[in-house]
């Protein structure tokens, strides 16, 4: 038994020594590394960072995401909406990021020897227990590719978390914008309903006196019914949007008032789909390395300790070599070019979206200003017609027609104003600047 223990210890020590000199495995220790590993830390040394902190420090993608700042002004209505919905966020993508980090941490140790038990039943009916030790000496860069793949997987998960967070804030801001627009339309509808009810009363009195025809009264009644229907629809739309918004907020936002301010430009940040494409490119190349290494023979050292102890070198691969191996390797080598093309396509698509939104925001803003000017002109025309009506120079239906024009211009102005806000929300979501990266 003592000889077996000595033999097991010798095999483990040899495997560990071989792991340090394995080429392409990232396990070679320089003299400075050996000193840093075996020296005793003193009280003056700083606390060793966690693995997640090391990955963050080494990843430009994660650092870039963490340094992003929200474009929402602090203390504004939009900022309060974002804070409320983020506080109630279940953060499913965060759990996925933690799982990816743990997988990466496990993969970071894949250069160490693998040790495990082996239990078998012999032909004589007795149980034989052995200790199996295996250390890869040369694997064509497979385990290095596995480590790179795991780190890139963490970066992809981090981008997914940023995308999910910005999408949640964008959804909440869109719901609040819809509620605010519906509230303003309901206010306009209420005023319009009051004025048109007055015109109807005047027309009814004129019909009673035989001055006007009853057909005009019928037309006014129909117009009033349409105004009531639009008013009721606006009230219901506001209630529905607020109910949905409150369902995803940590506290009710029913009493919140004001326009959401989204001061974003087309250059606020790199689009998240481009950042994701970069991370996926790294992951695809690493996966191709692993796939390629699995098709080529590798060298490992190992053995068993126990009944019938053995030790030796093994040469083998996951797949048998054949006539199609070269074509298969060539196809694997194209993974980098494919990922590069996907990255270029994502850059083109995001630039198209940003340019489109930029032009639409400019056009909608101009149209909103024009609608405000037209609404002011319609109000002046209405005042003139009202004066002429009071002087007996205009009929009631003449004033009603001008008033309808004025009401339509007001509604158009409101719609264009909120369209600009929605476009700004979409632009900010694409660039991932609706929430602070450090908070995410």
C-alpha cells in the first residue's frame, strides 16, 4: 500500500510538472511567476481581485459597457421612470452573466491535470478501485481556445444584460409617453367637447326659433358623438398605458407628470448590436480553434494507480482522420472571415438606423413647429369668425368649420411632438445609453 501511495504521488507530481511545460496551453511559468506563486503575502499587499474583476479588467468590451452614461437628466421625469422600472427588474440576463462567468472560471483551470476515480468489477467478482490521472501535453491549442471561448461568452452575456436593461427602460418610457400623449389629447378633447356643445345649444335654439334648419343640428350632433368617442378612447389609452407601466415599476407612476426629456444624438455611444457582434466574433473564432484542435491528434500523459497501475503517453484525437479532413479544416478556418462579415453588416445596419432616426427626428421637429404655427393661425381665424358671428355676419356652421380646423391642428401638433420623443427613445436604446453602465 505504501508503494502505491508513493507511485500515485509521483504520477501526480509528474503530471503537474508536465502541465507547466505543455506548449500552447498557457501553463508555462516564468521565474517571476513562480516567485509570485510561492511567496507568502504580507499585510501590505492589496486584496487579490476576484475572477469576475479580473475578467472585467482584461475585457475592453465590458469596460466600455461599464463606462457608458445615461443620457437621461438626473431628477427628470424620464430618469424617475427609468429608476422605478429598473428597481423592479427581475434581471434574468444577470443570472445568465453569472453562469457564464462561472463557466469561464472553470475553463481557466483546464490546463491542470485531470484526476478522478475508476471503479470496476473484475472477472473474479471483486471490486478494483484505481486513481486515473491525465495531463494534456499538446492539444493544438484546444484548451486555450476553450478559455478564450468562455471569456468571450462572458462578454456576450454582458452585452445581453445591457441590451435587456436598455430595452426595459425604452419600453417604460414609451408607455409613459403614450400615456402623456393620451392625457393631452383627452384634455384637448374635453375642451373641444365643451365648445362644440355650446355650438349645438346655439343651433338648437335657432332651430326652435325657426332661424336654422334641423339638418345643421343633426350634423352637429354627429360631430359631438365623434368627439366623445375620441375623448373616451384617449382616456382609456392613458389608463391602459399607466396600468402596464405600473405593473413593471416598483411603485405607481400614475401621478407623474411632464414630458420625458431624451437629449440624445446619433453619436452618444457605439450601438449595442455592434458591441455584441464584436464579442460574438471573438467567441466564434475561439470555437473554431476548439473545433479544429478536436480534429487533429494531440499528446497527453497519464495513467492509473491501484490494481495494475500503468503510466504512459497517449496520442489521439476526437475524430478519425479521413479524406475529408482537409476540407473540414478549411471550413473551420473560415469562421473568422464569417464573423468579420457579420460585424461589418451590423455596423452598416446600425448606421442606417441611426441616420434614419436622425433624419426623422429633424423632419418631425420641423413639422411640429409648422403645426404650432398653423394652430396659431387657425386660432386667429377662429377669433375673427367669432367676432363676425357675434356681429351677425357669419352663420354658426361657418364658425364650427373654422373651429374644427383649429382642433385638428392642435391634435397634429401633439402627435408630432410625441413622435419626436419616441424616435429619441429608439435612438437611445440602439446606442445603449438609457441607463448607466456601472449601475447595470
